[in-house]
């Protein structure tokens, strides 16, 4: 598979995850129509991660006509992806309803992905390559999938005995 075929396949998965949001809405709304704060954060995070994955799968095709070489393309794409993940992780760390331990764990993993993008941009350990960029895109897909599972998991407190 070529790099563009790989990214477009991942984009389809990301769009599919975003499409499952309708299912989540049906399951998670309470009789009053309200959402728990944690569920709303997870739902929003799932959509954001899925849409970011789809966007960053298409981005190299948009940048390609302007990049003089493949290494320049992956350098620019990795820089933009790393910046986006850093900003997003900062917002999650400061605004999420998840407990501090969970935010720190996710923030640490995000920092590792940002570092990987930075190393790719700088050419340290990587030669301005597709691989590190792919890891960053997959970060978004995996996060969207994890948040989807967390949203659809039925808690014991939500089960009523009749």
C-alpha cells in the first residue's frame, strides 16, 4: 500500500468512528435529555479525534503540490500534526472532567507523540519520514476508538432493575 492509500484507509476508519456518534447520542442521553459532564467530554473528544485523524490523513495530499520533496512534505505535515496534538493535549489537561491521573496519563502519551513529530521535523533519528507521521495520525484514531468504548460501556449504576 502506498502512503496515500494508507492514509485514506485510516481516514475511512476515522469517519466511521465519527459516524458512530449517532449511536452514542441515542444511548447516552438521559430521559431529561441531559448528559453527564464526563460523557459530554468523551463524546466531544471522540468527534474531535476522529475529525483530526481524517483531516491529517488528507493534509499530505493538500500539501503535496507545494512541497519540493517527500522529506519536505513529511517535515511540514509532522510539524502541523505535532502542534495540533500539543495544543489539544494542553486543553485536555486543563479543561477535561477526567480525574487528574487520567489526564496526566493521556498527556504523557500525547507528549511522546509530539516528541516523535518533533524528532521527525528535526531529522533526529528519522529522515523526515512518513512513519512518525503515521503514528501521530493513528494516535487520533486510537483515542477516538477508546473514547467510543468508554462512552458505550454500560456502568452498573446506569442499570435499573424492574
